[in-house]
């Protein structure tokens, strides 16, 4: 995901894992945590299509030091840089100076030229997904003890359906309301709400088997959990229509199941669709001077910015 700030002319080149520099402005590049960056090219697109005489490349990392010979970089002889096994702490400015000669055809006189290219490289993660579910049931009246028992029972059933996915139900609650239905009378309904969350106890062990992109794994699982719960409520609807001779006291309200998708970011990461509009759905590492202590999606600004690092979890 490396796209210059203003335009997206290099989209077709991203696919080839090359991101070209631009002398006019810095180029933002987003690298998923633990993966290798694309090759950053110490030239702009136009220059790369021409012959370049006696090119020399000097790459400098975010710490201001030469990157030559560092363990975690792959530097090609044509001046392309790949940063390997990207971590939050590797985020920052990567600059390259290209020195090359221009030779006058008539006099064979040589002139040395310098061009500087700046890449802002940011670590990112996929957002963690969870799902907020709302569902309704009719009940005989609001003051029944059975309502609370039913709610506890429902939670147990739902947790059982998804426990093998190391997902669980959290932040569950219900309220009873009386509802006036058009052309019918007054009904009593339980408004139930809960979250399907992928971090049930034991989820870390599951992650140890896929050390790198744990969020891909947890996101897959929580989506499967959401589908199973949707299926469960779908069946309730069917069961009531076809099997129930005696209508249960508390019953599912047809089509009342609804789901909203909630994103969260790991500590040290946040979303910002203004500064990172080419990676708006990503959780991008917090900039120096900002921090994120929890799973919210925003990096907060430090009141007294002592933080000089990327991915801070506190000030």
C-alpha cells in the first residue's frame, strides 16, 4: 500500500511491489507488521525509464544513519531498498540520495547531479473485528422472573455455539419495553443486546500457532461466530412457525436480528482517515507525540509530548 499523497499514478506499480520516489513530495508507504516492505526505488518513475550514468545510492533510515549493511534491510545494487520483518519501531522517514553523472554529447564534459527522495514508512495492522448484535423477544409481561432466567439461558446457548472458535459473548444486557403494534394491541418485548468478541480466554494460544497475522485469524473466527449466531436466530424463526404447537412464553420476534460491525485497534495503533487516507481502514502505528493505551481506534495526543517513538502506548 504505497501511494503518493496527491495522486495514485503508481497503483499499477504497487502490484509489482515497487514504490517509486518523488522529488516533489514524500511518498507514504504502509507495511503490515511482521511482513517485508515493498521495494522502495531511489528514483521517480520517469528517471527509472531512462539511462542513468554512474548511479550511486545512499539510503538513510529513521535514525539518520546509513542503512548499508544492516541485518534487516535488503539493498539491491540498483538502489532499491526492502525493509524486512517490519516492526512498529522501524516506522519513520527513509530517505535516499541518488548521485549520477550527466555527460554532454558534444564536449564529453561530466556533471554530477543529486536527487533526494523521501519515503514515510508506517507499520500497520488490520483492525480487530467484533460484532454488536440486537435481537428482540416477546414475553407475557415485563415483571417476570422468567425473563432474567431466559436471558441467562440464551447467553449460555450462544456461548456454547461459538466457544470452539475461542469467541465469546460480552457486554450483554436486556431491557423490557411495552410496544404498541399497529393494528394489534400492546406487546411486551425484551430488547437484547450483546457483543460477539474474538478474545475469549485461550485465544492467545490459538494465536501462537499463527505468530504473524493474529488479527487475520481472530477476524476469520469472529466472522464465523457471527454467522453461526445468525443461523441460530434464523432457525428460531423456522422452529416457531413449523414445530410449535404450544407457543413458548418467550419467543423470538421475526427478523429482529441485526448486526453492526465494530472495529478496534491494538494498543499503539489507531485509525486516521485524514493523515492516512490511502490506508483509511488500517490501524496505523501512532505517530510520535501521540499514543493509544487501549483497543480504541484513535491515537490520542500527548499533553506534554515526550514521546519520540512510533507506536507509543503511554506518554
